[in-house]
């Protein structure tokens, strides 16, 4: 009974015909009940799916009429009955819309593919790419039919693996990209309308025609973009928006609350968030990252070094790339002693285009002139092993006894990659790097380090060697330190 | 009744006036308070003690009564040379009349004398320990400024310490000659405390105040003071005593107590309630801790007064360009941010011995070098000594590395053998020579035979008593070999103090003959290897 009232209110809200009192009651229920929020999300997804189909197939005005098209019988008393009705309505509307599109908009290009990787699936069609335009909702492996430069009409692209990515460019120069397990539907019938059902989408949007901002629907929010650079991540019950440049307006679906998100701010739209934009420092370059620097041959200190997203512990993480242009390293300021034993540990996560055989490679090295720019001699390469999980952080570690030849030299460390698939474009994230040394003194006369001045004595037996952290926590770890 | 209607314009002008007038007055009255970041004024602290006994004290002494000897610390045998010297002065710690109101006829209750019986009780304690001294008072005008007649003076008060330029010069010379100034911020007044630090910092630009480490002789010379209790304040001191000293050589030339001592010495603690009722936050030791410190202060003044007498003798340093290059051995001593000149005059004594015992041509003037600035390439021998904490700059570290890489020798000495310097030396040498380990030099090492054959050594009384059994009269030197050569030598126990032939109470080091033999051997080894 309670649920039936809730559903009635939700449908009324989705229809845009809810009264003020009912709206207030609905919002109160959503605030109070997890179950209510779950039901609400389910219904709003259904509603959005209907709109998406219509938008994708070129029925620009569909969203305006969807309310009547998805009308729920007011006297329906069962949640399940209502759900069934909604689904039925969805199918009918989708079918109708497809037929309509075939008549009106078949083949019109709205964007061009500028990059693809990994397994992707294309669903829905109004353009050139998928053969057999009459068939709808047919999954197609893009690797067979799509390549850079292909022209696209509206449709839905779905990333099927962690390393999948897809990049397109609209004809006005705006670009967008999904990565990982993401589902994006896009259309442009004079106004760009996108739906991000899940995953991550980032875009650089050119100024849009007046009164026709780019709209991005997610299950929990609607984003209105005039012209800006931003990234958005959608999860089951939340939408996280990060604006890098310009401004994006966000409307939370469940209560219609709207906020403007300015550059370098992030907001989370979910039923229980306060919707207040939080300032976040944007991704930092090597030049902005303490201690570490990019010693790749290009030495580009302006490339991305760390980022806040996809972090292990809520701070920042190192963006590690197989590209030859990126090689983070640092001068540890540690002088190697004969008898040193080095240990490293870190957390890392395979990301886009990271092949199963690719590995993180920690290189310990010295140089001919004790400067990081000198000619290096790598005395240890400590490999992570292949990634065992995708999209999840895993521990990496290694250790080495320093060769006597390296004693008295300055220690440098580089966080490198080792390619295993013949493609140098894998991306991984690394966090909480730690390098420690334990010195095992060579036999000989008693050491000053062990001398106890007040007792004028040496401990018997000598104290066991203890490890000293060279990099780790807040010690020389730059941005990706442990919190 | 008709309410008074006030015109807004009038109200405003009145408001401005009412704000400005007190503000101006406040500014005029609080120039000094602003300077010290304090609320209120120094006069707020001027509260007379309830126990103004008006004790009859000795009058101040003049400058013509020089008697040049100070007794030894009780319980230690006097050297023969001392027994024939004249008796000690009658006075140990003279209380200086200073500040406003002096000479007004009520001097016993003026700023300098807020704890009227502090020195009386101090001397009673001292006499109980066989120090036969009399309490006395003096003024900065009539004071002799001669450590031989008055080894130490006490400045006690709550208001700001100020001296005329002429007095500053005389006080400075008094301390350099071996005298000691004790400043007691009697109620813990920040006005007195901060002004005392400032005045003496400026008086001795070559030195600076340091917190006395827990193993400082002042905390051990009579009774061991590891803990302290406070009547007021002291929350941040973790139950430890807190005294600051300005080193002249290896002794404290100026001692400042942030926490009041005098009331505790005299057991006149009632005044603190009055201060607290006024909203002030006094700082003072408890009676027990004040008396413990007082009990140690007397023998420290006596013992290190003799050190001051020896170290206070004028020493001419050699000029850098005067000595380089020559064929003579030059004793180059490193200046650093710690108390680098720990034993003035000691090097000269050693060099005289070296000149006597070896064929090495020796320059008797030591040279001080600043590693941040000076070129040390002309000095193959660098001596580095200190009493407390120090930190080397990167440039100093580079200079030390360069020195030993080029075949020079660096000798580091822990003057007085205190833990603070030892820890700093180990830390900084690790920075300077991170890949190298200091190892104990075996007794078969040829450094012990380079000039004198050193099988056994004699340690100072303090070290011998503490650790003689373990040390077994064997010298303790650590060394670092660089490119197969012993280039850095560290002595954790004081070898330098012994060169001066003066007894440093509680010093942990070598007796003079052993110290000189070791010093000569080290130099010979450095010059021939």
C-alpha cells in the first residue's frame, strides 16, 4: 500500500503533473527511506530509457511528449503492475520511434570517430555504420566495423572492458570520450542530447547554440552544458561531475535541485548528497608535483602526473603510462651504503589499454655523475607481475640487496612500465609508493652508531638492523602519499 | 520624561572621539607592551612580597679588592698549586640593585628585590655545603666588574632590563673575564625574561642562548636534577627543568631563568596568589625545585669560575691569509652554529706541547674557518668541537667532503663529553659522510703510536667514576676511512679540555697529560698519513 502511493507519486513527478503537496511528500519519503530511493531510481531509469530511445532516433521533441506516452493508469494499485506497464509502454514507444526515425533521419552523420580501443558494442542505429538499418538493438562488435574517421549518426556505445575507450568528435568540434565499462547514447538534432547510463564520460564542448545547450541525462541528474571541459562519472545512485573549465548546470532528478558547477569544482548528485560544489585541485602536472619529475626523453614536465580520481586512498594517485613520453623518477637524496637492502611496496591498478602482460617496473638506479640527468645504471628492476584484477587496486612489492659497486652513489628511483603486448599505450594508476632501506653493516670494529655514550659501551649483541623509509607516507612521496 | 534624542551626526562624532581618546592614550602607554606582544604593562607585575624582612645585608663591594682565587668544589682534593694561593673571595653571588626606585630609601622592596631573601637563603644553602660565602648587594655603578672579587651577579626582577652603553661594555668584559650573570625572572614576568634575552643576545653577538641539555653539569654538579616541579606555569616543560644559557667557551656566561627562582629559594610563594588574582600568569619553580637549582648553582659558579679565569685570557687568532701557505702546521678550527669555541686557549697549549715534543714547525695561533665562506685547501687539519646541538649547512657539508676527499683530516671533539653534541655530531656526520661508517679505532691502530706510545690513558674524574671499569683506561676514538685512509676522527670524550690544564667540573674526557698525548698523536698522524 505504501509502495503503491510512492509509485503513484513518482509517476506523477515523472509526468510533470505532481502537486506541490504530493511533491513535498515524495521528497520526504525519499529522504527517509532507502527502499523509496531504490524504487525511484528504477522508475526514473525507465523513464530516461524511453527518452533516450526517442532522442537517439531523432525524435527531438519526444521528451516533451513522453509524459503522455508513458502515462501510468492512476488507479493501478500494484507496483509490479505499474512496472510492467511502464516497460510495455517503453517497448511500444521505442518501436514507434524507430519506425519514425527510419522515415525521417536515416543516415544523417552527426559525429566522427576519432579513437577506439578494446571491446565495444554499438546498440541502436540511425546512421551508416551498422548494416541492416531496419533491425534495432542489435549488438555489433565495433572492432569489426568501426575505425577512426568513421562517420556516425546517433546511437549507443558501450564499453565492454576496463581498457575499452571510444572517442568521437561532433561536427562543431566538440569532443567526447567514454572509458571502461560505460554506456553512452548520443544524438544531435540541432541540440546535443546524451545519456550516460553508467561509467565515465569526459568532454570538451564548444560553445553551443543559444537556447540549445548540450544535455546529458544520467539516472540521477541532468547536466546542461553551454561550452566547457568536464568529466562525469555515473554509478548506480549517483552522478559525479568535475568541471575543469567553464560552467555546467546540474539538476538532480529526485528533487529538481539545480546548482551551477564552476571550473575546478566537483559535485555529487545523489539522493543523499548536499549538492554543494567542492573545490578540487585539478590534475597536476609533473612541474606541479613535488619531488617527482618526468625524466622521459621528452622530459615534458607539463604532462599529467597525478590525479584525484580513481585514487586508492582518497588522496591522489600517479597516472602511469606505457608511453615513452612518461617516466616518473626522483632523486631520493639517499647515498647507497654497502650492505643496503632495499624494499619497495605500492598499490596499483590496471586501467585503460593495460594489457594482461603489461607490468609496473620499479627501477633503482645510479648515474655517472650523481645527478638525475646523468647516464643511468639500473641495478634493480622490480616487476609487479601481471594485473590480477581489473579496475581494482592490488599490492605490488619487491626487494633487492644492493651490489657493492653502487656503494657511495646517490640512489634514484623510477616508476616505469614493462610492455608485454607490444603496444605502448597502457595506463595504470599507482598509489602509496614506499621505498625503504635496511642497512646490514659489514663485519668489523664496533660502530659509532651502536655506541652508547652515557654507558661508554656497545650493546651486546648489537641491535638488529631496522628499516628506514626513504619514500613513503609523507616522506618524499609527492602528491600520491598515504593519507 | 522626554527621552533624549541624539542626532546621528553628533552620535557619530562622539563615538569617534570616545574611541580615539583612549586609543591614543593606550598607544602612548603601551609602546613597550606592543614590542613584546604582551597585554597590560610591566608595572602590573610589580607586586611586593609579603615577606619583606628587611634583612641586614652586606653592603656592596668596591673594585679594588681583587683576590684572584676561587675555591675548588667541595670534596675534591686541591692541587698543590692551589693550596699556596690566597683565600677565596668573600662573595659568590652579588645581588644587583637595578631598576626604578633604587636609592629612594625603600630599596629592599624595589624591582630588583621582590624576593628580598633569595640570596640570603641561597648563601645559607651554599654554606651548608661548605661554601663560606656571604650574601651581598651591589649596584651597577659601584660594582668592581672583577670576577676575582665577585664571581657572579644576580639580576632579579619583573620589569624590563635596560643598561647604558657604558654598562653594557663593562658587563660584557666582566663575563668574558670569567664572571657569570644570573637573571631570575622572579615572578615569571615576560617583560623581564624577554628583555633579558634580548639585552644579552645583543651584548654577545658571537654567542646565543641555548636551552641547557639534561646532562649539563649545572643539573648534576651537586645533586642530579632530572625533574622539576613548578608553582605556576611550566605546563609545557614536561616535568623537566628549563634554563637557558649563553656560553662563553664551555661555561655559562649568562644564565636566564624564565621561571622564577627567588621566591622558591626564599619560600615566599604567597605573592603568586596576588598575581593570579590580578589576572596575570606567573611562572615559577616550586620551592623544592628552586632550591635544587640553587644548590647546584653555587658549586657551578665556583667550579666554572676557575674555567672562566683560564679561558678568559686573551687569545689572538691567526688571520687566514697570514698563515697560508706556509710550511708550518696550522691548527684550523671550524666555526659552526653551535658553541664552536668551546675551550678558548686550549689549542695554544697543545701546540706548545707539540712544538716542544716534535720536529714539526708549528704556528701557535689557531685559525678559525667559516666553511660557508673560507677556502680550507691550505689547511690539511681541521678541528671541529662543540658543546651542544648544531646543524651544518649544505655548503659546510660540501666543504667538509671536499676537504677529506682532497686528503685533509677532520677531527671532531665532544667538548665536555655531553650527549647533546654527541647526538648532533653523529647526525651531521651521517649527513656529511652518508656512505661511510665510523668504526672504533683498535688499540693497535698506528694513531696511538704516531708520536707518543699510548697504551693507557687517564680519564677525568667524572668519567672515570662512571665508566672507568668499562673503559679500562683505553682511549676511545672513532674513525672513517676514505679511499683507504683515516680521514675523519671523532672523540666522544673531551680531549680538548685537558689541553688547557684546568679542571672542568663534570667534564667527561681525558686528564691533561693523556689529552695532550692524544692531541699530539692525532696531529702527527694527520700530518704524516
